[in-house]
């Protein structure tokens, strides 16, 4: 059977694959488009499985907020290179996954991947995207905040923060989110600091103070002061507000009659060990793996 340009065009539109790949698939099935699609899907899934072990530490964070600003959600979707993170299909997938997270409740990324998306699942859509783009893609993390007042801040596409407030305004919540993006607090206040962390810091400060040769009671005061300083540095309410360093976040919230109920900060690729590779070698590796 003769393979026409119209047939190739239809297969391209339905699969998103390249022209030569579509023509080859049609030749193999003697022009049977449905069989070609099935074969391409099977081949694509196999390619996706082969790429699953490759490190994906680039990507972007998608954020979606509902109409009345009471719920906000975000997802981290990773790729192997920042070039793919700018791909329109990758961007659309991230938006769709973030919107799904906003409208549904998922305990983690694994639950999200198992969720239905259109006539498939998020994981199958992800794997099909891997086959089309040629890089490993992962949905790494999901987060959702529901509160009387919510706010979100994105620094480009690599850092995003969600904040939930009781009291205050959406503008305040966004300002707090911006502060968190810049200052990276560990938790809201001292109650969220693990006791083992404090003990570890206390041991370090004690060893440093004892070298001073000062009396024990003075050393005790020095340690207490260092611990208080440490807690202010790592807790949200103890930090100087980035837009007005003369005021702490605690003072800002008090003036507004607001409290922070929760916050979540994502930064693309944080905690993922990425193999160092120069650009030329990276391009060569991508070409060999295609």
C-alpha cells in the first residue's frame, strides 16, 4: 500500500512523533494507522523504561490557585536538561499536572502518577512524553495548601513557595512566600525545630565557648545567646522580613493580625545528585540515547 503525505500527517498529529518515525511505522503496518499508533505506543513505553534510570535534576515547578484564593497547589516536574524544561509539551504537561493536583487530593507524587488524566493515567502520559522528547521525565513532588488565605510566589520557574494564613490578606501571604523563597526558613517557629537539631548546635557552641577560657556561668550565657540567635535564623517568625529588615516576620504578622498555618518551599532539583557534564558531552550523550 502506498503511504501518502496525508496519512503521515494524520499519524503525526495523533502521536506527536517525527515525520520519519511516522512514515516508518506506517510502512511496517502497510498503512494501518491504528496498528501503527499501537506499535508506536509500545515502542515509546519501552524507550521510556530504558530512560527511567537517568538522572533528571532540571525541570520546573508548576503552581495553580483556585478562583477564591483558598487553595493553592504546586508540583515539581523534572527533566534531564533545562533545554527540555522550556519545551511546550513539557510546559503543558506541568500545567496539567498542577491543575490536577489543585482539583484532587494526592498524598504524594506516586498517588498523582496513578491518577487518571484524560483517557489515560498521569504516568502513561509522562512515559509517552519521554518517548516523544527523548529525555527522562519525573513527577517528583506535590504540595497543596488550603487555608482562609493562601498565597504563592514563584521565582522564575525553579523556586516556588506556598503559604497558608489565618487572617491577613492575599498580598501579605504572597509577601511571606517571597520572603521564604529568599530566606529558606526551616519551619514557622521554635516549636517546629527538632530537639536533636538544637542539641547538635548546642554541642558545637559549647565546644567553641569552652575554648574561650571564660567561667562556666559566662559560657552558659554565651551558649544560650547563640542558641537563641540560631533559632531566629532558621525560623520564619524570627527572621528579619526581606522587604523591611528592621522588622521581623513575627512583627509583620502581628501588625496584620495574621498567623502562618503552613508553608512549603520547592526548588528544582534540590537534593538530587547531578552528574557533572560539559555541554558538548551532554549533547553527544543525548544524541546517542535518542
